[in-house]
C-alpha cells in the first residue's frame, strides 16, 4: 500500500524537522559543556596565580622584616 504523495512528503518533512531539532539540542549541550570547561579552567588558573602571588608577597614581607633592625 503506497501512501498519498502529499502525506508522504509531510511525513518526511516532519521526520527531517525532528532530526534537525535533535541535532541542534546536541550542539547546544556541547557548547554549554565547553563553556563550563573554559570557566573552570580560568578559575583554576586564577586561583593558582593568586596563591603564587600571595606566597611571593609573604616571602618579600619576611625579607623586609628581617633586613630592618629592630629598635
């Protein structure tokens, strides 16, 4: 039994639209995942930078206190 050509075209178009919608959802989820990864990477790098900077400032402060004679 062959469906009516108009009905067949509508079914194909509907199926095509459904597949296209699923692909767009997959792309959006991938983009969100990439953004999260970038944010996490940036936050980790900033945290490490702040730790290194804080350590450097502590060492500099300790050196300055040691070089200043106390009265």
